[in-house]
């Protein structure tokens, strides 16, 4: 195919009736002058490209020709002759250039068809023009544009000169460097790579050549067209030529609220904060740190990617300040003194991975061994960022399981001397023996949970009484709720490591593991069944609410309403509500005289019938002997059952107190004229100290700070200060649940998704992040689930496995947004794919 014709400074049209090509040329010339003086886009898609042709130093505009649709309808033969004469022997692209496209009011992107790889011969051109003109209008002056097709494409894509969601000064680049086409990204059928690059000057350093070239084009177009946000389509040939395919206003982009200079200062401070956190700390193993939203306690799933200050302060006090490390120290892991789990960057909670990894080392190791292990774990995560939501299974070795030796050799060959390795293995084996039993720390933690009183009503609030009431609830929730829950949760992860290693060693297959998981009766299945009973009139709302009314989507978010405040949940007219028969022993939960007895009743029914065969028992016992675990097969599996069920039970219990804390705060705020929205911007410190006037001022201040923080984009895993300037997306690997396939239309739920939810029957549900408060969706006969955030052992992953529901957990921002805009979704969990369907 011939190469693209060289750029020239004469824009061409085909003369219509009356031979008015000269007039049109003058219009084009006049418009191009406006580029320099008026700083605005000059007209239709074709007119814009024609005006830019020959005026760019950074890119080439392909040879083009355009004409009014009305002229084609009245005299197509003459126009066709002009096209054939101009483009003889070349392969073409035929595109729309309608007046309603790419204007300030609407882009109509994708509304009209484009025909690519059109042969320059009459029948092919007539067919392509007929396809493109369908839906266009003669009367408004719509045009058809014919271009030389860009050949031998190495990379193509789109770039925005502002972040489309916030208007912040970022270049948002999405490109395809695999298919060799010009529409791999724009047709929506190819998941491209995505980069978000700050317009701060430092961001331009050390960029790949192709990316740097595209950003140079962006800057040149901004110089020509002014500072208005632009949406630019481009291609780069294998010879390195950058080609401009289209430029239009970026519509629906928020008005810029922060300048490039202000943004640069903000990012510079963030970079300095990250550099400071990465310095060596005397009491900690590891020479530096990583910061992630998904490792360990997975704050992005529990709180959302950018939670409000109240939710963050609750999470810190109840879990992230000290509970997380105290729980692990009780189990025999390293004691991490006076170090928090999370760091706040631009209002977002990030796990300090070095602190996390230190808390997963067995206690008593030499400092040198600790340093080697912590650095090796972080190096593995840095090299494999897609493991950020799987660190307990594929990065850190936290227990002596059946695959410990093989994994250590594969992941960290030659890391430790023989002596150091033997000592490490011995310490970890001692920790395993101490914990993997039913009468150890697991049993003690579950007994603590059972003492936690559930269903506390809001205390009477008088002058000076609110602070005391909330403080008492917080202390009770921490000491008898989240602290023992943290212990049980660690046991549940240990259990999951052992179960997965049975599959890896070939004793079980995935189906057998799924059968075992399904045999563990979970709180989620009880919630689903109780909701079905309540909707069917076989269970009173009062009985339902006594057990589960405190649950809410987004458990730490005061703006999210409880089940017992959401009558829509019990609407018997909702589509697809299943009628499930009550399970044996189920009803007594609701005959209990108190919430404590009700939740204990749930806890007592840990499993359905499941039998370990003699041959399986023998094989598991052999593995236990090989690994020097002083345990029998049945004891191990009972430990796993209890841990998995106990995690859900403990979560149900502590969330009751947490929910009561939020309602106490909401009631107190209402009496002072503070809405739930206002309260969400205050921290616990703000609420428990100071006067009403100060709190009102803090709401205004923190709301402004939150909005400023929205101007910042950060990757889910930060490896160094430079990551605040350039975010390369696409490293997320979803966690697929089951091996089943499902297709359906998407139904998106927000973080407060109970009230007036869309009809979910037969849909694939999309949720950014989900906790037990979203369990009601499983009573809606959904076809599948996709979450933006979440790990392989997260609440929703467990719940979907239990129900054999196809799911993709933790797909990441880019894929989630693409799926949200798709007309249909296909989940192929067995093949490890999830994609939008457009045909």
C-alpha cells in the first residue's frame, strides 16, 4: 500500500453545483485563521482536520477530501470521479462529518458509522458512503469525509487533555499496540492499555518515545486551539510517523478547578510524602516500602477507593491503628510496635506494605533474615503488581503449608542460607502448630466475639453524654469485636492457604474444593434465606431485623442506610425473588429471645453434610506427616470449617456495634442540623471534641479538601514517588470464581445501593466494592457479579463460590468502566475472561 502523501498547506474539497470549490476554500482558510486568533475548533470534523493539515510540526494529517451529503445525493457521479482521480490506487477510510458531531453541545461519538479499508473503486466507495451516510441529514449540511487509510499501524488510540471525570490537568491516554488497526480502542471491542500522566513538567521525563510523541501533539494542539479540553484520536506507524485522525472538544468535562501549577505543587508534596515513608525504619525489616489499596486488609474494598473522613477515622481506630498488629502478635507473628497499617495519601487509605509484611513474619527471626524476606516479598510484588490483592497467597509465606518448600524455591531461590532457611522454616512450623488447632487462639477469639452484646439501642443523649456513649461503643467494638475478628480473619486466611495447597498438590481438584466450601454454612446464605422468607411472608420483618437489620452496604459509611431502614428490600413485587425452603434448624434463629442468642444460633450451625473419603483422609494425613504438622486430616478440615465460618460470624457481630455507632452519630447530628452527608466529612476527633460552630466550619473545610483530593489520581499500588505523576493501568488480573459462563446486561449499584435499586433479575451486577451489607443482591436471581476492587479471598469471592455464581472480583478501574458502558457482558470464568459484547 502506498505511503501516506506528504503534508501540504492546501485543504481540498470537491466542487458541487456551480463550481464553488474556490468559495469553500476561502471558508476553510478563514476558519484556519481563527485557530490562531480565536483559539477555537474551526467546524466539523472534516473542516477541523483540513484546517490543521500542514500546520502541525508534531503529526501528519492524512490526505483528505470532503463534501456535503446533499451534493452526493444530487450528483454522486461527479463527486465519485473526483475521489477516484485524487486517491487512485490507495486504500481509503470513509467517515462521517456531521454538524451534530464534535460540537460544543454534543460529540455524538460512535453514533455514525465509519468504513475502513475501502478500495478506491466505484462500487466499494458507493457502498461505504451509503453505510456512513445512514442516519445523517442533508438539510443541516452534514458532510462525508474520505481519507487515505493509515497503513502499517504500530499503535493507535485516544488521548484526553484533561481527566474526563474531574477536569484535572492530566493527559489520559488509552491505546492499542497489538491489533495493528486504527480503531482498536475507539470501537470498544479491544481493551487497550491506559496511562494517566500529569501535565506537571516532571511527568514528561523518561516516557516511552511513542507516548512522549503523542503528548507533544497534545501540547501543540492546545497552543493552537487554546486551553479547552480536547479529545484526540491518533495512530503511529511502524516507521514512527504520528498521524492525527481526529480532534474534538472533550464534552461533559468538569470546568477546570485547579491550575497546572497548583496541581504540580500538590503532586510534589505527595511525592515527598511517599519518599519519606520509603526511608528505612530502625524497628522494621525492609529497606523501603510499597503502598497499596488492595493488599492485606484491602481498604479499597472495605471503604471504597476514596472514602469520607468519618469512615477512614472509624476504620483506623477499630482496625488500622493497632488492632491489626495486636491480633497477629497474639498468634505468634512479629510484634510491630507503634506502626499503623494504613497511610493517607490525598485522602485515600493505602496499606503500608512493609508494615504489613513485617506483621506476617514469625516472631523471633534474626534481623538479617527478616530484612531479606521483607525485601524479597516486596521485590516480588513490585515485579508482579497484579498480585497486589493476593499477597497472602502468592507473595508472603505466612504459614507452613503443603507447598511451602516448593513455593519458596520457585519464588525466592538462593535467598537464604541453609541455616537461615532451616531456622525460618522451624519458626513458621512452630507458629503453624500453635495456631492450626481448635483449642488455641481461634477458639479464644470466637469466645470473645460471643460476649459482644448485639442490638444496643441508641443511648439517651444529654449534654456531655454523646461523647461518652460513642466512646463506650467504640471501645466495646474494638476490644470484643474487631480485635477478635482480626484474629479469626487471619485464621481464615491460614485455612484458605492449606485448602489451596491441597489442590496444588493434586489431592483435590477445584470441584472438590468448591464442594467443601459449599458445605460450610455461611452467614450470607442465612441472610439470603431470611430475606426470601421475609419477602414471602413466612418470616416477620421484626424477626428478620433482629438478626440482620443492622447490616448496610458499605459498613463504615454513615450515608448508607441499614436494612431495617430500607423497606424497599421487602417489596414482594421485586423481580426474580426466589422462594427458598427453610433449612432444618433455621427457624430457631428467629425464635431466639435476643439478638445475641440469634447470632450464636447461626454460629452453631457451621456445616452441611460433607464426608472426607478414606483415601482422601490417608493422603491428607501423609501430607501432614511430611510437613511435620501434629494434626489429623479431620482436625485440619474442622479447623478450616470453623475459621471460614467464624470469620463471617465475627464480622456479623462486630458490624452490629459499628452500625449502632453510626446511627448514634446520625441521630445526634440530626438534632444539631448536621445531615449524614455533613457528618461523613467529620472525623471522630471532630465529633468528640469542640463546639457546634467549629464542627460546622470543619464540614466546609473538609468538604473542600475532599474535592481538592478528587483532582489527584493515584495507582492502586505505589512503588515510588514517581508513580504520582504517571499511572500505568492494566496490571490488574481479576479473580474469577467458578468455571462457569454467564451473559447478561450490566446493572450497576452504587455504594448505597439498597434504596431504589435497579431491577437485577437476569443481570450481571457491577459494584465498585462490596461488603456483607450487599448480600441482599444474592436474593435477586442475578447471573453474575463483577467488582472493581476485591481479592481472591474477599467476602464477595467467598459468597460467589458458595453460590456457584460466576464472578470476576477486582477487575480494576479500566476494565470496570468499559464493562459498565457495554450493552452486554460475557463472563467466562473457566477461561479467565470477562468482556463487553457489542454485537
